[in-house]
C-alpha cells in the first residue's frame, strides 16, 4: 500500500500576497473600467508626476470633459484608488502600495474585459455546454497551441502574445509555490509545459546549484530561449522541444514540475503525462503539481478581475483526483496543501520509491 499523508495542509490563512492586493481596486466591472481608463488616459501618471489636483484642472490637462472627469473620479474614490482632500484628488496610500504591480494589474484588466465579453450572453453555455462555450470564446482562442508548431511571423505573434500572459502570471504564482515548498534539495529539475522558462528562471536564480530543463512545444521553446538568454542563469536553463502527448520526457531529473498545465487536459491524458513523469524521474525523485483547485463552497463574491480564471472552472480538479493519479503512477509519500491566491491552488508532491 502506498505511504500517503492524508492531511491536507491549509495555507489559506497566510497573508494574501502583495501582488493580489490590486484586485480590490477592480472588484466590479465599473471599478475595473474606471481604473483601466485612469491608466489609459494618463490620470494615474499625472497624479504621480504632478501631485494632487482639482477635477477641473485634471480635465483640462487630460482633455476630458469636466463632467466626465468628475464621474471618473467619483468611481475611483469609491473604489479607493484616489482620495479627495481640500478639493484636490490624489492617489491613495493603498493604491500607491500596489503600483509596483502595475503591469500585472493592466494585464488582468485587459484579460477580464475580454473574458467579460464571452460571459455576457454566453454564461448559460459556460454552465450548461462548456465545450460549445469554448468554441465561441475569444478568450480561449488566445491560447492557440496549434500555432506553436509553425514559425512564421503570424505564429510568433500569436504565441508570444499568450506567452506574455502566462509569463507574467507565473512570475508571481511561482513565488507562492516556492514559499510553500522547499526546493533546496533538488539539483536537476524538469518543468513540463514550462513555456517561457519563467518558473525555471526563478528557481535557478534562488538556487545556484540547480539546473533546469523546460519541455514544451517547438515555437514556445524558441521564444522561451530568448526570454532567459539575457539573464545570468541562462547557462543553467535548457529547452527541449517536444509534445508531451506523443513524446517521452527526458530522463535524469530529481524533480518534475507540472504548473498550471494538467488542467488543460482530460483525466486520461493527465494520468498518462504523470506516468511519463514517473518513468523519467531518477529513483527517489519527486513530482510537484501546482494547479488551481476545483471551485467549491464560495464564501464571498468573485471580483471582476477573476473572470478570466473562472472561464476554466470546469477543468479545475479536486486535490483527491491528482492524488489518485499519483498513486496509480506509483508515487508514495504524497503531500497535499492548499495555497490561497486569486483562487485556491493545490500544491501536491509525491516521491518515487
């Protein structure tokens, strides 16, 4: 019988990572649109560079109508982006604290806007007929994996666009994973579906003795190589072109990572990939799965910023499903923990005998 730790360690009481604090300023559609507009027209930059200003002065500087500027500032005040003092508006201290994550906030605003277009008028299909919903989803079409086998200008444009999304999200999500698992024991890791190599880069930067291989589709590997080439860690990160559906994984690793990858595939395929990982690992090697968990028991309203991730809610599995996959592939000493990010993530590790 497999040696399994049945206790799921709940890390959800930990302080919410700073990068998620920006979500509070885009909790509703109107708040999100107001913030996106504030970025777009230069209002945020104007308040940073020129300091507090009255609404009429801001309207003049940004060539807005006075009434439109008051309306925008009212929404931004209600959401906490700005505060008013002595007739002048300034960015709140709370919003200033999350400005280091501006690139991420602007990305999430754009993604939520695109996802909202799919959901408006399509929510019934999302709930009742998810495959039909996905066929008509503009957001889902962003991730055109079939273009990753070509190499013309159009293929590169489409692929680099979604890789920018996954890279930026991985930059922050990988930090949460690293905070809840000790990676210092590993020397040779394999990141399956590791796209740009961002997770591998973060790990190698933290652990100087670590070497990493990113296994992904051909064009993804080419663009990923360019992503890490300008870093001091480039010589310790290699890319292997392949298709996990048809190819065996490279051997000789003491850790194999599946981060936000397995949910893209049905159960049969996910189990097959895990079996491939078991054949690829060194004796005593470990597997690590870091995925959003099945949504259940919602206790508070979802903020607007989470819409892009809710589109895939049918694909998120309970931890127990992954545990079953690992057991079938021969893994023991299985550890499960929950990490509360924008949605609950599950971090599961298992070891080969």
